[in-house]
């Protein structure tokens, strides 16, 4: 039996424990052994009755008594849930994040509930029948943007998926919320691919991908979160806002509004995590600026290099390909970039980094003046 | 066939926001969008009218007329001239909901300072996090016979 278990891929110690457990069960059920029942005297806090609120029984509402104690350092290397009683001999899971300051955000439990409550289904919630045939250049420009958004979504899912197994079980609120963020990424990939392939167009060109690699190669979670959730997502939020602004149908407008909501939650996590980190890791403040120096430089470079995305935006904002329309598109894109920069910096200020304005990458600094008035397309 | 009788209310007034509140609180579509937790100010500076709306879980809990300071003491406030508010509400009334040029996001982008404003960059993002709830709320004003005063 031991060999059979090991051939199925489990380790020898796991197989032995499993077989011993099976044998005990057989003895108990056949009346050969007196039941143990020692587990019923587990020294965890008992008699807990979490209360429902207006939003039902939420994850945050479970943080009562000792179950609400969230330690600054999580001492267990296994998959034991917070509040359970540990047993000796369980193999370590290989997490690398055991310190609360390295991942925590006070809003994580609320964001998880919000994400679950406000989930949406691209297949049936979007009024796809409102899509109408568009001029070729408009359809091509929208499809190019959708290609970019799909690519960004896949990357975001991969990045979060890479970090989740690094996070120890003491901070399940964060793990739960990030799981929904991963699902949001899948939904965004789905919805933008659907838009690209449902109105007579198709996919466009891939993006250069420099910035993708900068996020993926980050060596700690706070760096990843700052680059992905605050910098990259502030830019993405701006693009979604523009997508809603230039929408040609109810379907497109709703896709972008709902996607804005999902990205806003990720920004909210990023801002609150950075705030928590900066308050507890005062000496690491310069390190955060270094993360941003690197990420902003690569983002600025990518922005220059990604001609298809820039020109697609110009066409959509100007309304076409004529000289006047292109000029209008260029002017509006410049206006929106100034807004994005303002929003990015106000988020960093809210996270406790107001001085970033002075450290901003030179290529981004030129967008720091007040925007001029834009007119609706 | 019976014709739907619309509630009459003047804009801007607490009665108008209360009528809106009652419509969405009884609306399954609003509930299905999901929970919304935010305190939102409404500012109509050229009429010196200021309101405060409290969104909690699946309902709009409260609407009240407040001072300008209290309207700004919110997660964010929506600020437009009276004529801009009127244009948006009339557009919603004419179309049954905002057309593509009159959504909250579009109007926000057209204003150099944005119509969704806040003293806090984190709290302002509630405008985006719950955008569809806010859009649905104002779209529901199509069910009010709005008088402009």
C-alpha cells in the first residue's frame, strides 16, 4: 500500500501518516479501538458567534476575539489557518512573506467582499447587441486597445499568481482579496478579447512588453504592488476612463465602467498597503522611491515605444484619420496624460508619499501643468 | 395598459434626492450591482446648494442638505454648475438614462478639474470603485418628473 501511495506522487512521510489514519479509522469502525476524541479539546478560542451586518456575514466580521489578532510576524511555515492549533511535524510550505508590513492593507477584507458583491459576467451582463458597425479606422483603433488591455490583464493575473504562494497564511484577508484581483484579471482578458472579436474586427499588435518585465522581475511584493497597483493601474484607470469617454455603444461604455471599478479596488489595495508599509518601515522610504524611479523610467520608455497604442488613442480621441482629427486626438491625449499624472500623484500622496512629485521621472514631469479644457467626442 | 405615474420633485432639493433614494432602494437592479459604501457630496455652487448622500451596503441611507464644508467633508463630492446639472438630468429624462456624452465619467473627464473632487486621493477613488452604482442612481432620475427651479 505504501508503494502504491508513493507512486501516486505523495511523499513517504505523508503516505505513512495517511495509512496510519486509515488503519485507525478501520479499527474504530470495527470496534477494535476506543475512539480518541482528543481533538475535541483543542485549545483554540471556543463559543464564537460572528455577527451578520447589513452586508451579511463578512470576512471582516469574523475577526472577533483571538481570531481578530493579526500578528506582526506570522510564526508558522505551514498552511495552518490563523486561529487553528498547530501540530508538530507538518512540512513547511516554503512561503517567503511572514511579516505583516510586507503585504498588509487595512482595507483587504472589505475589498474582498466588495469584489465578490460587485462581480459581473461579460457573457450576459454586457449588452453586446448594442455594438454597431464602425468606420474601419475606429474599429481597428478600439481593437488595438482591446489587444493591449487583454495583454495587461494576463500579465496582472500571472504576477499575482506568482506572489500568492509566497504569502503565509496568517494574513488570509490579503490572500483572499488578491485571489479576486486575479479573477478580475481573467475577466478583463475575457471581456476585451470578446469586444475585439465581436464587431467585425480582430486582434491587433502586441505591446513591446518592457514594463511587463519590470513588474514581473520585481524582487519583493511591496515593489511589485507599488509598480503594478499604483503606477501601472493609475495609467490603466486613465485608459479605461478614456475608453468610456470614446465609447461608441452602450456595450463599450459599460465594459469600461465595470472594468474601472475592478481596477479601482486594486489601486485601493496598493495605496493602503504602501501606507501601512511606510508607517512601519520608516527606514525603507528611499527604497520605495528607488522602486518608482525604476518603474517610471521603464514605463516612460514603453510609452514612447508603443506606437500602435498611442496612435489608436489619437484616432479614438480625434474621431478619425483626417489631419484635423489627428491634431485633436493628439491634443486630447496630452490633456488626459496630465490628468493621469495628477491622479497618480494624489494616490501616492494619500499613501504617505507626497514628495514623489519632486522625484518624478523627467519624462513624466512635463505632464505636471494644469490640463486645458477638452470637448466630448 | 396603465401609465406609470412619476413622482414630482424640484431640483435641487432634499425631496428630489429622497425621491431618487426611494426609487433605487426598491430597485433589484441597483441591489444586484453590489454593495456600495461611500459618503458623497453634491455641490451646485452658483445656487449655493449643497447636499450629502450616504451609501451603505445595498441602499442609499440618507440624503440631507448641508453646508459647503460638510459637502466637502465626504469621500468625494460631485461639483457642477446648475446649468450642467440641469443638462445632465434633462438628458437622462429624455433618454431614460444618460446617453454616451452625459455619463458621470464623461462629464468628469471634460472638466479640467474633474467633477468628482476630494481632499484625499484615496477617498476620491470611491467615484471609480462604485461608479456603476452612482451612474444607476442618477439614471434612475428618469423616473422622476423633475421641475427645475
